[in-house]
């Protein structure tokens, strides 16, 4: 393996965090990652953007945003406790 390959920065795509969002089917998580590419873009997406993904209503988009925000907040609090 070349050194350049080992030094490549990896970006989380979001599967692990999306699996922790309540009532998030794997197929919807897969569509979100396909549409947005990585976790940061999913987290920055608006509810309107999220609802543009097949199978995600505005209500579910709001639940996804709230679930991801809660998980991020918990992660930050855990880091500093």
C-alpha cells in the first residue's frame, strides 16, 4: 500500500449515527447517504432537503433532524463529562 493511500482523510458517511435515530429503516439511511454523500452534509441538510429523498415525509425529516441533533449533543456532552 502506498503512503498516500494511508494518509487519506476519511469522512464518516453516517450509517452508524443514522442507525441510532429512532424508527430509521436501513433503506432510508442508505438513500440519505446516497443523496448527500456524508454525515456532515446530512446534518447540514434542511428538513426540505431531507424530505426530497424518496420515502421521507416532512414529519420524518423533522424527526431525523431532531434525532441527529440529540445524538450530536449527547456525544458532545459525553466527551466532556
